[in-house]
């Protein structure tokens, strides 16, 4: 599974390069803000392998990270192990927000896509 996740992210990065995107944000929800997300809207799960119901995946050309809350710290650590995706523990001191992290890893005026 880990190689599959790495392959998916690398393929997604090729898409990002083709679209001239510096970063891409993939949240957990669907466009209807439904409580139960249908499978075809589970882009974050498909790309990262993280199956928890709450999390935000951010992919740049060189980095990838996933933010989730304390309910999923153990699960996320296990499911992200070996994928190259950094686990970001929300509301833990020293953990940057998505915005703070992006400011540190992409250039000013970066193009950021969102799902």
C-alpha cells in the first residue's frame, strides 16, 4: 500500500506541474458539507491512505503533510507510515497550521489548488 500511495502522490505531482500549481489542498469533506461523504468524494483518503473522517492533506512538489485532530493521531501515524506524508497534529503546540506550513514551503505568490 505504501508504494501505491507514493505512486499516487507522484502522479498527482505530475498533474500539478502540468497545471502550474505549487501546492494542492485536499480536505475531507464533499462540496455539500455532508456528514457522510460518498466514496467518489474521498480524494484525501485515496491519495494518502488515511481513512479517518477528519483531515486535510496538502501536497506540494517536494512535500506532503496531513493535518488531523487528536481522535486520529494513532490511526494516522499508522496509516501514513512509509508514505512520505508528514503527520501534523492539530492543536498541538509547535504544529503549524496549513497556512503557516504553506508559507514556509512554497514561494510568495504560489498557485494553490483546492479540491
